[in-house]
């Protein structure tokens, strides 16, 4: 069965489902201010135990970048997994503006509940 990826923007989650089972997700927030407002900021990627090794994390990050591309906004990968995936896939993961990275870090420092 194919993995179904769902964007739950209001909850700050991109979820991967295998049938009725939640098998992984990305916790994220939307940058709220500045020239890069609207950028998507990945904070944490997780795959549920027993579902590792199936490429779910990579599928989630790929979908996250595709959503941002469709919305014409940057992705700031503060999540170590998302950042390493982006480094391995520069053709799919453009570098965000430095201002967006700094603004994302400031917003997360101001509101740690974002993750």
C-alpha cells in the first residue's frame, strides 16, 4: 500500500499514513514575519517504530519541499534529518535565504511550543 502524505497546516504537521496507521511526520511551522514570511520551517522528522527503513522520512521531506515549491516559498530545514536530506538532494531542495534561516531561528527561540 502506498504511503498517504497529509498536510495538517493548522496543527503544524505533515503526516505519513499507511492505511489507517500514522507512520511518520514532520513537525513544522510557517515563518510569520519579514521578507521570507510564509516560508515553511521543518523542526523535527520522525518515523514510528516498526516503520523505519521504508523511505518514509525521505518521502515526507520530499513532499514538504514540493508543497513549498507549489506555494513559491522557501523551506528552512532546522530538523537535522531534513537538512541532511536537502544536502543530498540539492536539485529538489533549494537553499533558503540566510534571512529566512535567521528569522526561523528567532521565531522558534521566541515560541518553543512551535515544536
